[in-house]
C-alpha cells in the first residue's frame, strides 16, 4: 500500500479541522444534577451516577443496584426484592437470613472500599418505595448495617436514591 505524502496528510487534517470547526454548537448540556440522589454511610455521602436492575433466571429474587461510579471498586448499594416494585408502597426492610423474601419485604447490602460489604442488621423497618413512570425511588430512614467481617464496626446508613 503506498504511503501518503506529508502534504496530503496535512490537507486531510486541515479539511477535518475546518469541517468540525464550522459546526454550529447548541447550548452545552452538562450532566444531570444528582445531588439529591444519595446515600450516607458512616457519615460519608455517596452520590448515585448509575443504576442497574439485576435478576438471575431461576432465582426468586431481583435487585436494583445504585452505583456511585462506573469505575471498579466504587461504592454500591443493592436493594433486593421478591420482585421489583411496579407500584408505590411501603416495604419492610429486613435482615436477610437466606429465607425467601415476602411480597412486601426487601433487604439491602452496601459495599464501599472503607466498609467492605455490609448488610442491614436491625428489626424490620418501613421503607417508602415510589414508582414513577416505571422508575424506582427508595427512601431508607436511618438504620444500622454491619460488615460480613465480624471484626468491622456497625455503621449508620440512610438513603434517598432513585433510578436514573
């Protein structure tokens, strides 16, 4: 294959720059303000930048995961339901002892670099779940979570997170 001469390469680059430079640009659209889409773990604020629904064929439960970042090892909070809510209502947040969840029950697991994986450890507490246009919002009052590592502390957690 013949090589391109430097003048031809320069001409192509110049043409590309003038074409792109002549494009009309509209108003800049920045990222959506998610400053109200947060959870607090151990007084550290985590802002949601991504969400993902998960389900495993043959498994009786489904989850919705709220991520702080798409970068590996980012903080995540994972809510598990028997089936994902399709209507607004009150769910009972329970300690998950591996028994199947009831229709109105949910549990949570949170994972950060500082705390590792933690799960809810308290008595059942009411959590408001709102569904708007198929998108889920979950409001968790202040609760306690504990690491699976028994040497770790108990942490405070609260959340007001919604699907993007």
